[in-house]
C-alpha cells in the first residue's frame, strides 16, 4: 500500500519490465484506491483515466495519439493529479530539483490541458462516470 499526499507530483506503473515483475507480465493489474476523507473524486478520476486508455488501446496515428494525450492531461488537470514529467536536474540538489519538477509539471499540465479543453476534451466523461459520482462532481451530494 502506498500513500500519495494531495498535490504530490508522482508516477506509477507496472513493474513488468523489472526482474520482480516478470511473473505478472500478462496478468491484469488490479488497483484499489481510496481517499480520506472519501469524496468520490478519485474514483471519478480513475474511471475516466483508465476508461480513456482502455477505449483507445491500439490507437494508431499521430492525431489519434495526440487526442488521447490531450484527453489524459485534461482529466489529470481536472482532478488535481500531477504527473511526473521529469525528475529534474540532480546536480541542483533536492530542493532545486523539486523546484524544477514542480515548475515543469505545472507548466506542461496546464498548457496541455488548456489545449485539450480548447479542442473539446473533458475532465469527466459521462459514459465513464457512475451516476452516483456525478453528484459529487456537480456539487449535488451532501
């Protein structure tokens, strides 16, 4: 189990290419996620992100792949998710690298998601979001 504090720049992925992950290379990945306090937002985030990826598996062509990337960044920006873009120059030390990492992540995330919104991408897709979770996003839930 891992904890990712709010606003933390992070990345995660399958360990298939590592020695430890070879045994699970062709297995489905099961991710269990919860937030404290539970507000439903991260479930909506993961449903939209993973559904977008799964619905576009095998997508080919520069335009299609660009659309998927724009969609993913728009979803991430809508749900306060900060992907690791670059670890930063280590020669600047931990504080310097962190400053560069934050600046780059926020600049890229905001720029790409703004392009995505302008192109018609959404942070939440109705077809990927359970009805009960839509209330959380629209402020109807108590």
